[in-house]
């Protein structure tokens, strides 16, 4: 794989400084990650850190940069991925690019529940309702939000700083990914600016490209999780430890190669004229989810409880990756993949 030509690449595996007992407290983790998020966004705005747009001819560099952030901290990667995804979405759908001091999220989860509705008024669009799983709820200055209007599902740009938009206390109790700050957000008569038309958010090819960017974050998280196994194999050669490391290396090497191939294919057909984007996204995400899950299992079996109980950074990495991987919809996505393979005409 190509190394990311960014300052984070050389710093990818350095642990974040943590208080001895605060690292797993959701409030402390949230504040820690928010500070890092602001710093990374500042570096992006200044040009010190670059995430090329998907399909720009440098998609491999984008995925490598996401991997590097994730290898450093998965919660940070969740927020950074949202910010750079929002930038790509706004570019693709003709929205206004983020300002240099703005931190954006993409709040598009739509699980069962109340949801958000959009109403067109004489004064413009207004949003109302409850949006679940809003990463960066306390640290994002702006967000792209999906909502249901009379004519269908739409995407809107909002400012998060006013009383019309506030996180709901107690709705993000996670230990894993605690620092991603992903509670529900209550939206009340919130002014909003439409971005694209009905269903434009999910119909654009970039929706599929962005899903592979999330998988690049999973991959970076898995690389971080394997560090105790690599260290154990280096310190005390043992055939069983080596076998676990070999199994992990095989799968993660293949995952990295698959990301490189996907990046090249995206750059060859960024507008998806060939109709392969959904099939590619399903394949890549499923394989990388499986490789990351295997890494979690092999590392745990090889190293035992010691690193989980005595190494706070590793414990966080394992907990974070276990949660983040659940953005893959498991058998639901595999069933869709199988259907597309069995009936290729459905992919047109």
C-alpha cells in the first residue's frame, strides 16, 4: 500500500495521552477527541493535512489518510471521516464548501423511531424531530442531516449551535467509541438549507465511495488492535503466536490490497457509468469487516486477557473497533450482495 503523504502517517501509532483512569469515561473521552478533531480540521483548512476527494485521481491517498487517523484513534477517525465526507457531499451536490473554522458531521442514520421531518415554509425549510446517532454532536458546528419531506427523503445543511438543535442527555452510553460523541439530537423548528434534490444523497455514486472510506477506518483500527500481537511475537518467538500473527497478516494484507484496488477503480469511473459502485462497496466493506473481526479474535486468543486488562489504549482500541464494525449491516448487506451476484441486472 502507498503510505499517506500527511503528517499523521508518521504519527499514526502514537498513543493519545490519557489520564490513568479517565480514558474510558465517556465525558473525558468525548472532550479529548473533540480537541483532537478541532486540531485535525484546522490542519485540513491550512493545507497541512489533505484528504483528496473520492474519484479525484488520488482516492488511494484519501483512504490512506483515513487509515492513518484510525490507526491513531478510531473515535477521532469517526469524526474526521464525517467532516471529509461532508466536504465531498457538498462538492458533489453543489453545496457551499465548509468554512475554515467549521467542523461538519453527516447525520444520516435512520433506524426505527421518530425521525426528522422537513417542511417548506415561506421563510424557507424547517426541520423537526429526533435524529439518532449524531457523531460529534457536541463538537460539530454544522451537519448534513437527512429528513423526510412531502416529496421524499432529502438532505439538509444545518448549523448546530442554536437552541433548536441540542443533544439528548443519556442517549450515548457506549464504552466502545465513547469519544465519538454519538447521542440522539433533538431538533426543533430548525432552519435548514437543502443540498441536492429528493434522494440525491443516496443516489450519487459518492455514497458508495464514501462507504469504502468508512471501511478504510475499520482497517486502520484493526492495524492498531494487532500491535500487542506483533509485540508478543517479536519478544518471545512461539509457533502458536506466530500462527495467529500469520493469520492476521494474511487477512489484513488482503484487505489493504482490496482498498488499493477499490481506490483505483473509483478513480477510473468516479461517476459510476459502469454501474459497479454498489457491488464494489458491498464486497469491500464485507471483506474488511470480516478481516477486522478475525483480527480481534486472533489477537484475543493469542495474547489472552493481559493486554485487555493492563493496556488502556489496547482495551479502548478493541472496544472501539467492536462497535465501529457494527456500521456494517452484517447478513443484511451479505444478502444484498448475494442478490446482486445472482441477478446482475439488479445492479443496473
